[in-house]
C-alpha cells in the first residue's frame, strides 16, 4: 500500500491532488507489488525548481520534474525494500508551457510527469542508455494507458 503526501509550495496549482494521487498510487502498486512505501510530491513553481536544479544537478534552469531518492543510488530503495522512497517535485509554469505547446491537457501532462518522476525513484533512468530510455517509456505508456491517457511519446514520433 502506497502513502502519497502532496504538498503545495505554489498557489498556482489547480485542485488536481486526487488525480496526482491516483497516478502515483497506480505507479507504486504496479512496481512495488503491494509492498508498503511512502513518497512526497511537491507542487511548486519554476523559481523554486530552478533553485533545486541548480543546487543538486548544477543546472541553472527550470525543469518540469525532479526526483530525489532517499537512498544513495535511485534503485537502492527498491532493492533493500525501504519504505520511504523519496520526493518528486513538479514545476507549474514549465508543465503548463509544455502542455500548451504540445498541445495536451495540463492534467494529463502532470500525471505523466508524476509517473515519470516516480519511476526514477524506483530505479528507472532514461539518461543511462537508449535501452533504459525505451524500458522507462514502455513502462510509462503502460501505466498511463491504465489511467486512460494516450501515449505521450506518440506526439513526439509524429512531429
């Protein structure tokens, strides 16, 4: 059973906590097979996520999502069956801009990024290799399909 704590650091976010929690719980239940775990999701803005990105990743720019695993090495929490997995941080303005440009719904894009960020906490890393990127994308697509959300990578393939 997954416990999902959602915190608001920005008032810009619409009331979508229920959908975020649904995406998070489905992702965690799919991957953790009923094992207890906890995650925190922080809904913030571009300025805050830029500060975090600069401090932890040495990238002085805003991004849509950041994941912070509590254990050293993202996959170690899963291997050691730890209950506290980590934090996912989402930036409102970047997500809104990406959704508008795509064009896709803000809610569906946010849910995709929740799934994406949680998979990072569970050991997936699309930056490691092309094979790992394909593995993560396939997992995201499968989870999103269960949420009634179309393949977000299909848009990229048609452009």
